[in-house]
C-alpha cells in the first residue's frame, strides 16, 4: 500500500455499539407490556388446540402447506380463497398508514419484531453485563481476561437460546407442534425444519444482538416511506427547543435566568436505542419509542421543572406554544380527514372480509369440459360430452352429493363408476368426478352446435346447493 492510499480518507466509519441506559416511566412500562404480550402470542400460539373433528388437525393456528389450507381457530381458508389473506395484508398496510399518520412510527417503536427482539436482547445484556456504564467499560477494555470472556459467553449463549426458540416457534406454525417437537428432539424431523430453524436462529442472533439499529436505518424501507404518511398534524416525539434553549448545566449564578429548561445532561441520548439526539430535530433513525420522554421527565421532576420538554408534539402546535398558548387537544390531531380516510378504508376492507366469510358456501364445484375430443358419437347416434367436475366438501364429515343438470330436458347425466347420480365426498377434501352428459339422437342438443346448461350439486344432508354454467357441444361441431 502506498503512502497516498494510507492517507486517503475512509469512506466508511466503523459502527460504534450503542449501550442504552436503563430507564423507567410510562412509555418504558408500555413497551414491557407490549413485549410480553407479543412474544407470548408468538411462542404460545402454535401450542393452542382447537377441536375440529377426527379428520382435521386440532392445532388452533396452522398453515398446512401439505394440504394447502390455513386454519385459524374455527376459520378454514382454502387455496382458492386466498383473497382472504390478500385482504388481511391490505388491512395491515392500511393500519400501518393509519397509525403512522396519527402517531408517527409507533409500529417501529413498539411492535416491530426487530424492536421487540432487540429490546429483549438488550435486557439480557443488561442483566449479565450491567447498566450502560458497566457495558461501556467492558466494551472499551482491551484486555481479554477471564471475566470478560465469561460475561460475553454467557450473554451470547443466552441470545442463542432465545434465537433457537424463535426459529423453533416459527416452524411449529406449519405442522403439528407437539409432533414436530418430538421429531426435532429425536432427529426424525424433515431437513427443511432444521434448515429453517438454523436460518432464523442465525438472523435473530445477528439482527437482535449485533446489527440492532443498523437494520432500522439501512435495511428497513419504512423510514423512507413514512414521510408520505405524516403531516404537520401528526403527533410524534420531539424536543420543545423554544422552552429548552439555550441549554446549560448551571442553574445558579449570574445568567442562569437566561438559560432554558434543558440542562444538557444527555439523559435523552443515553437511553436512546438508536443512539441519536432528539434535540437535533426529526431524524430518519428515530423510531419514536419515547424512552427519551421518560428520561427527560425524570430529570425535569428532579430539578423542579415541568414535564414535557420532550414529548409527543405536532408541528402545527409549535407556533401556538411559542406564543405562550396551549396545544390542541390530542383528539383534534387524531380525528382529522387523513386519519378518518385511512380508518374508513381499513374498516371497509375488514367488513368486506367478514361479509365474504359468512356468506361463503360449505360446498363448491368447478367444471372443466374435456376438449379432446369435444364430443363422442355413440353407436345409437346419441352425442356424449365429458366433464371433469371437482367437488369441494368443507364439512368435517363425509357427505353424499347429488349431481344433476338443468337447461334442456333431453340432456341426461351419467357418473363414471356408478349408475347413480350420487357420489360421497370425503370430509374437508376436494373430490374429482368424471361426468358424462348425453343427448339422444335427433334431439335439439344432439344436432345443435352448442347448448348452454347448468350443472347442480346438492348436499343431501342439508340440501345446500351449488351450480356451474357450461356448454354442451352437438354433432355439428367441426
């Protein structure tokens, strides 16, 4: 390497690890509650049972890829009903727009998986290595003594166990959890299960333990999109600089009356998991976790100043507060046209999904005419068309289905493999039945190029019916 190369400025600055200080307060308590609830849901849900009968899985939430179905308690989604999943994804997107327009990046600060698992990993780190100052000293310690090795190995081992549990919980959503757990322990599980767990273990360990805020800043696209969802009425975490500036540490002596409320203690910086200074204004890295609010309120109480130097604030309130007025009530910021539009769209999609869920039939049929050949002329001169009729029985028991047709009185139905019009469809399965439709010689359908008619299927147990329109091709078809 030449001297010119060695003197060149570095284009990339190595990451300096962030060690947030412990803080207590209403927002920190809210984050603890959300972390416990979300992690509890994630880890516990695959083990919940739901009795669907002897021929169906009893796991309450199951993505059954083998049979191409999704079970959610009493709801069963089939492959052709994927629009329910699409609708839920649309609702999730609209919900994200809704909460961001009202309260900024609350998803990022409270419920994003990266935030939740990072909080958990930081908690483990604090338990093992101590609070911020102790972790800083350990990080800056150059000597690799027994204590440092012991603390690091203990921390990394705990992180790894959490990461394994995370990856293991994920695969339990795709097959029966107790059975898979036993197979994993006895090494009888499918290799795909071990590979998936290994990948999720590695990513969780790295993202939550080492990458942390880097994922939010560089990998996540949402910080770059959120600006389109926010306006001057959005409530977001901000610093009241008109009250805090000029900042200074000394509260007594000459000139103290000219200082603002901020004593430049850096408490807000020391608790921030992103390592930013909220006093510098809105920043892409801020996830609005509000821990800086708790830290600043604690300092304000100790020095006898009003709380709220850092708080959830709307940009539209700045001029009013600078003039000594009071901010708008929170509800006026939340209930505004943009938020109400997102709420209406979100509710409309949700109501549409509920309506579709309750009106969907328990039996369905699809019809596929055989095209090669289009028809067959039998020895007595009658014309026969062939159709593949796919019957879907969504009930938890076998049901007898009767296939008939309407549209022309001279057409008759014949089922392959049985002299009857009835076939038994297994519970919660799709059944393929070949059906022949025959027109007698010298009849209208036999001599016409095409005759429209309708297939009917009836559940003989409860008389529920479904239909499908199709076409009969006569002898004039070339």
